[in-house]
């Protein structure tokens, strides 16, 4: 999937945008550290995951990228976090998750976007996070229902196991829907990140 390479390049472009000309002012930026030390390395694992049939691993990697960037952006622009040192932001973020801060994120985003757009962003975060989580855990409520259920559904419905089941990691035509689902999640994550970075660019260096 060429989109995976494009996604990694897109994150590299964002990192340059975040750091270019702001090295002094952005010393306490959580986002720049997250991009360099979490998002970019994780993005490089997406393609190997798929080559090995590890679609659940790709889901986990994509969710990690989304959560890392979402929390870092929030820490840099939310009133209760933005004045903290980098180390203090990191300690505070250890106590939360992306889903926990979505409601608090909406009023922050309203400084940049219309209310309906903010609601769409927050709802999109919740939706794609749930979808990605559905193939991260062995048992899940949303989406595919967990790795075990996805395996059983493929076996019962199509008489075969997916590439992440106990078989050689070779893709078949029946696996296309799983790859399409991953592609859709990738596109949603990219869109959400673009919204978050735009908000960060406008709010992170405000007095």
C-alpha cells in the first residue's frame, strides 16, 4: 500500500513544519518530541506489519500514532497544560488517554474551528479509535469485536483464516476487505491529524 509510505512522509513533513523556525519558542513542545520519538518510528513499522500479515499490529501502531499526537497537541494548547514544562506535561499525560480528553478537546478546538467542525473532529476521533481498538484486543465491544471474533467470523463465514490467524502470512482475495478497512482508518487518522496540527499551529505559541 503506497499510502503507508505516503503517511510516513506526511508525518515527516509535519515534523518539519512543527520545528522549523520555532526551535527556541517550542522548547517545551510535547508534539515535536512525540513526532520524533513515537509517531515517525511507529509509522515505519506499518509496512513490515502488513508484509508479515500482521493487520492487528498495524491497527495497534496506527492507534498509537493517533493517541500520541492527539494527547501531545492537547498538552501544548489546553490552558491547564500549556504552561507546564515538557517533563510535567509527560507526567500529566500518563494519567489520561485520548478518549478521556475528547470532551475537553472540543472547546479548545473551537478557538480555531466552527462548533460543528469541532464536533465532527471529536466524533471522528472516537469512531476511528474504537475501530482501531477492535482489532488490538483479543475481545472488544466495537468494530470487529476483537482478534478472536474476527478469526472465527472469517473461518465460519468464508471457511478460511485471515493472514493474522494460524496460517502462513499470505493474502488472499478474501483479505481485501480487511485491507480496505485498514486503509479507511488510515485516511481518517490522517484527516484528524491534519485538523489537530492546524489547531496546534495557531494556538501553541499564543501568549
